[in-house]
C-alpha cells in the first residue's frame, strides 16, 4: 500500500481521482491516508519516488505473485470493472482476450471498455496490484492459498 501511495502522490490529480474512484471504498480510504502521510513528509517528489521504487524493485521481484485465471474469475465477483481491469493489466502483458472470455459477458464488456482507455501500469505498480489481488483472493477464499 505504501508503494502505491508513493506512486499515487505524484500522479496528476485527475489520474489519482480516477484511480481512487476505481478502488473498493475501504482500499481507497487506506490509500488516501497513505498519500496524506507521503505528502506530510514531503516525499511526493517525482525524482524521490522513482529512486525509491528503483531501489525496491529487487524486493518486489522476490515477493511478486502470479495470478491465475481462476483467481481473476474469483475477483470478478467482488471488484468493479475499473479495478478488475487493473488486475487484468497487471496479470498479463499479452492480449487479455483469454481472461476476458472466462468472465461473465457483462463484466468482460465493462472490463474491456476500461482496458481500452487505461495506460500501461509501471512494473512496480503492476507487481503491487498482483500482490494485493492475490492477498484479496486468499483472504476471501483460503483454499486458493498456495502451499509451499
């Protein structure tokens, strides 16, 4: 969440509003609180944020989690189209048609519309989205938890 707050703190205000509006209410509230902390400390500087995320890229790579089709379908029952589109973007760098075909038709249509207007996620943000989505799936569906 803290890395997301760093990134969101340097987004243009319109992009940040759209991002926050696309998140579930509780998650958006947490992110707003974290953005306030970032600003209060003066960390909302683009060069500082880029530097911080470059340094943390190694730790992100080690904790990054793959999302499977079944997990994305599970999330489609709880996430809105805007949020789910970010999960789909983070889960695949290829054509998302296969994932969209597994979703309910109305959900797939709405997610496809969101994907058409969305910009690519920076690698660190994509990893954070994958990790957050995986955490949400395993919290809601413990049977989806990976066993080492």
